[in-house]
């Protein structure tokens, strides 16, 4: 039986995806059943284009592994590649490459779409009588994969958001005039990231005062009423809003076109933060600004969560163990055992229960008002951001790990 | 002689301004010549509105001082208040408050405008035969104050920019298709902050590939030509651009209205990053995005520069010593003695040489091409970002210091 391993990354970057890569490689290195350890560049694209590299070669020391874990984005590169529904010549080409490289174990680190790939390939290999084992390793900052308590990558993004919102709150308070600050946070359909802004609250700091997730309808009129109410007691109001909030009719707020909600009479192309900023300026008239937390939400490795990186590393390692014990067509998952103390176990779920499905924030975890999160959600979030990043800087900037990306022929 | 001290903060926030406050208070506490230590809330507004607090009260332990140093924005609040050119009743009111509180030493931490206040007040007090000593303590992320080698607050902003650009570079490389990423950086007239993006370069990483400061004219046609040239050898191009870059005719690029440079035929209200993004999409047609580094450039205390915070603390302390030795109408400054090892001394400069003047990047520190920085500038920047932030987190988010802001009557 073929006993080499191939691993790839797919979908959008997270701060933790290289930690899962490191964990999988490390476990594989310790497993006598596994021969060569290959990586595919840009996910399936590398399989199809024969851009396959040797992963043992560059990872020689403990420090190499530590650096890889703390390197943002994706050390193997990514792709947005969806396999056709029915097996075709693309599937055949993939299998051919797997045969050439003697691949017996395949790992794909990614989100919903990547799990779709794991599902399709594992079914295809089985239908061909192949014993190649395919295991998915979850990652996404959006935390929207089902079957797992949370996804690696989410905790670091949540910590980044909590910290930056806390800093923006301080920044919003310097002048002695009433102000509204709107922070726009990623998450088109799921509000997990925006919910994490609640962790900026602390003793003597009730900001952010309003938190809007896409799971609850957003009514601009009620939003303005709430701001006016709050304004009576609070000089500096901070609002956290998901980019994906929608009007009661289901339309995205940021593209609302008509009616009382739109002060402009035309399609609005900027994000929801800018839209609400203009709305507040027009209707309330106080000092107002919006801040869009940008791509750093998914790539700010300097502010990773220690818990997140540790779990991402471990789930990568466990995925290898699952494959070695014969599992295929599964995704490794995190199961939360308890909050006090915070404990998780590493399990797996059938890939059919995961692929293409989306886990959103339960409505009962959002405050009845629709503009705050409930205590259950806070409890859920709290442990995920614990643990500070370790200093890995040289000359004041972080040091990253990079693989030699020269493709290798099968050994 | 009145021997109480009053200190205030003014202008925009920086990560280091509270460190200067901490340093000044600490030195004052150790000085038997100084009686009460007062702070004014929101700068001169607090003096005029009798919102003066007791600073000794809340700072009891070494830990309090450490927290204050690492707290972003301004612990005393700020204002944008410009004194009239000629002394009037506002000046009289200020002097009256100083008399009531027995103020003999006044410190103002701020940028150009705040130094204008120090200049006017010190001249006014002198003209009235008062012995009140007024000393300015510099801060600004823009690094545009003359007479000082650099300004406290700049090093931390520079470190934030270098780190985030390094992370954005990683993020820009994940997909195997040609792309241009434009990072817009603060600095309306001076390019120091944008120049700091160069520190993201390292072994095997030549990004950012193009760096545009406001001190060199920006020609959109040449910019596109350079992108096309670079595109032949570089798949993922990263551009750092100052919000303040201007066309050869002196107009801001982001508001350019006509001619070959504008693909839209109307006044463009978004920032220069968005403008260049649209230009590249229209004229080159490759994948392109822009990232605006937002207000976190001035408030991300989680990523402060150790050097910056140390210097900010010390310059606050030295300002107190200057006042005690009889100086007035001066600003404390940093003088760089050497780069290897990096050494500075703390001096002072006449406030007339500082107030309302702007220090820009010398043209000879910019590459002749106008789209990169020179080695001298890199040497200048390097030491300012050294030293990592100390862990001051609880529950995964930073812990901040806050004063009790209840005004006190004169003692």
C-alpha cells in the first residue's frame, strides 16, 4: 500500500493554518507508517500542475516548527478550486498524480469549500477501490463550520478584534465632544467575529455599546433611536457591526436602495460602516467616523491567540492519527468538554455532515434587543482568545518561515 | 514662588503619549521642589473649565505606572484648541486658574499646535512678570516636529506599519495569480510613516516593491509603467503609498479631477488607496485590492516599540528637570548620538524654532526614482522600532490604566 503523505491548504488565510500544517507534519515525521511527506502548492492546483514539494527538507529544528506556526497566511499557498460534481478527467488526473507520488494519505486544511473537495475525493477514491485516506483539517476565521465547537483560526481573529476594538474605544474618547464610532467587522453570513468585539468590555468600559450580527435583522430607524437614547448617558458611543447585517426584508444594509433607510437615493457601494457613518451624520449630526477592520483580521499573526495556535497544531496532528487508524472521508473536529477549566477533545465527523454547510450564531445567543450578545456567547468566546503571542521578532519585525518551493519528482 | 505642577495632553493620540505623562509624573514625584501634581482634562479646555484632577492619587504602584505607559490614546483627554494670536481674556482666565492652583510648572504634551500654545503662554507669562515655567513635550506619530531627531509616538506607529505590511505581504501571496496590493498609510504632508513600510523587507522578501511619499511628486502614468515592468518578474506586487501623495502640479492624487490620470471624470472622494486600486483595475486589469491602515496606526498599543515607550517616558521626565532648572519656552528634544550602538541624549530647543513648523523627509533620503526610500532613511528608521511590547493582558485582552476624573479644588 502507498504510504506517502500529501498535504495542502485551501480557501482564505488564517493566522493558525500554518500551525495545523506544522502539527500534521510533526506527527507524520514521528509515524513510521508514513514515508515521504509532500506538500502541494496552491492546493489542488499544485496536484494538477505537478507542483509538489518535499516538506521534511526545510523543517529541521524546533525553531523551524515554531516559526512556521507563527507565520501568517499560507506557507503552501492556496486556491479557490471547486471539483465538478461528477468525477471527470480532473479527478482522474488527481488520482494519477497520487499514484505517481505514492500517496496513501491526503490532508486538506480549509473551510466549507475545501471540505467539499475532501468529500468528493474520498468518495471517488473509494469508488475506484483505492485505499487512499482523505482527512479534512478545519480552518476559517469565520467559525462557520458545523460539527466542531469552533474552528482553528477563529480564536486569533477574535483576539485581534477584541484588542483592536479596545484600542479604538480609547481612541474614541480623547475629545470632549459627543461622538459615534462604528467598527465594521468581517463575516458575511455568520456573526461570530463581530460578537468577539464584546470581549473589549471590561471594568469601567461598557463599549462597544451596540453589537449587530447578521443573524438578527437590522432596522436603521431603531438603530438611530438607540443611539439617541444612549447619547443621553454616554458621550462616546462605539458600535460593532458585521459587514453582513441585513434589513428586515433580507437585503444587505450596505446596498439598501430606497425607503426611509437610505439618505442617498442610490445604490451604496461602500461597506456598511461607511453607510451607517453617513446615516448618523445626516440624521443625528454628531461627530461620527467608521473604521473598517481590514484584512489584518485574518493575517495579524503578531496578535495570535495562544489557545488557537496550540489547538490548530494539535488538530493537524490528530488528523494524521485519524488517517493512520484508517479513517477517510472525515474532518477532525474540536469538542468542548468544559469551560472551567477550559478543556477540549479531538474527534472527527463524517465529511458529509460538514461540507457546504454553515454554522451561524444561534438566535438565543443574541440579546432579545438584537443589538447585543448574550452571556452564553461571551462564555463561549472567552477561552478562545487566551494566551499571548511569543516574541519571534528580529530587528523589531516578526520572523517568518518559508519553504523552498522547488517542485520535486516522486522519490 | 508657586510650586505646583500642571500637565496636559493635546492634539491627536499616539501610543506613547501616556508614557511621557508617566515619566513626567514620576520625576515630579521625586522632586522636593514640586508640590501638588495636577492634570488638566482635555488640555486647555480643562484649564478654562476648571476640570483639574490630582495625579498623585491614582498612581500608587510600579504596576500603575507600567499600565499607564502601555495605555493607548490619552489618559487625560485631548483638545484642538488654538489660543488667539494676541493675549485676550482667554489668556487672563488661564493665568487666573494657574494662580488659583498655585501652578509654577506647566507641561504640555503635543505636536505642532500644542507647541504653539507653549510658545504663546510662556511669552504671555513672561510679559506679566510671572515665573511660571512652560515646557513642551513632543509627541506625534507623524514625526514632523523640527529640532528633535524624531518624535515619541512615531516609533510605535512605524513598528505597527512595518509589522502589518509584512503580514499583508504574506496575505497577498496565497493565490497563484498576479496581483497588486496597495497599502494606504497616514501622513498628509510628511512621509515618515509610509517610509517605515520599508522595514517589512527582509531576507527573501523584497516587498513593498514601491514606496511613495508625499515629498516626491507622483505621476500616475509612471506608476502604471512601473507596475507593468515589475509584473514581468514579480507575481504579487505590494505598494505602500502615503495618503498625501500629490501630482506633479501639487494637487492631491486622491482628488485629481481630470486628464489622463483620472479614469472617472469626477472628483474622487475616497482615499488614494481606493483611487489607485480603481486605476490599476481599469488600466492593467489584474487582481487588485487596497488596504487602508486605519486609526490603529496611532492607537495600537499592543504593538508598541519598546524603544519608543522608553524614550517617551524619559523625555517626559527630562522635561520636568528642564523646568526645575529654570527653563521656560522650550520643548524637550531627542538628539541622536549614534546608530551603532543606538544612543540618544535629551536636550531642549527654543519653542520658537519648533512651533508651527513641519519637518518633512529630505528629498535626498528618497530614491532618485521617487518610488523607494534611500539607505540613509532605512538606517534612521531601524532603531526606532526595536523592542517588543510587554505582556499586560488579562483574559486575553490588554489591561489599561484610567484616572479618576473627578475635578479637585486647589489644595
